[in-house]
């Protein structure tokens, strides 16, 4: 898998992410409809740091990832009622496209690029293993959020693992359960 890095003047989308009400049901539905899989699943992801609109926050989410050609698909379920970029768009009863993600050459420069255009950071997270991202509220222009990753070796390896799982998938074992910190 070749990672495409983004600059403010040339951005490459690597992921489309959808908020879902029921992660397990959504994986089955997405597989039945699009034939994608397997899904690598992280339940109750261990988050070390969370900011919502610049203030310390908490968040409990699970996610399932599958490769669909050159784009990764992420299904996200928020378990808590805390304010977040996810709840900004979906109140817990709705589903749909939430964000697209990019691998920036420089995270802080990309966030600054969006701020200069008047878009605020909705949620910023760092996971237990050091992966992280800033969700930029680009809804007024794009109708969804932008996820600006903090790229590290762990994130790149995770993307490669998802792509490799899809490449050799025989259609069985729709879910590959990973630890929360994975």
C-alpha cells in the first residue's frame, strides 16, 4: 500500500468515515451491500487525550475499518453522550458520512490552513498508542468534517494491515477483533 501525503494545496483523501448506530449490524450491512471486508475492529478505543472545541473532554468510541479499493472505510460508533465532533453531526439516532481523512505532511500546518479559512477544530484526540487526529468542522463548505491525522509509524502500519487483510480476504470471518489500544 502506498500512502499519499497531503499538503494544503494538494490534499489526498485516504479514508471515508461513517457514524453508525450499531457497529456489528453496520459491518454486516456494508459487507452485504458493497462486498467489502474484513473489518478490523477496535472496541472502546483507549484515548489518552481528548479536546472538544479546545476544552478537555472524554469520549468512548469503537471503530471498524475495511479497505475498499484505494479508500479505507471506517465505521464509528460513539457509546457515550459526551459532546464530540461525532455528536455535532449525529445525535445517536442518525447515521451517515461523518468525515474524510488525510495524511498531512505536517499536521500543525494543515490545521492552520483550515483555521485560516475560518474552520474550527471540533475534536482533537490522541490514542493510547500515540495515534492522533484533529477533526476540523468543514460542514459549512463540505457537509462533513475533515480528519487531519498525526501521522506516525503505528498509524501507517495500521493502514497497511487493513489493506493487506482485504487483499487476501476469502470472504469468511467478517470481523477481526483487535485490542482497544490497537
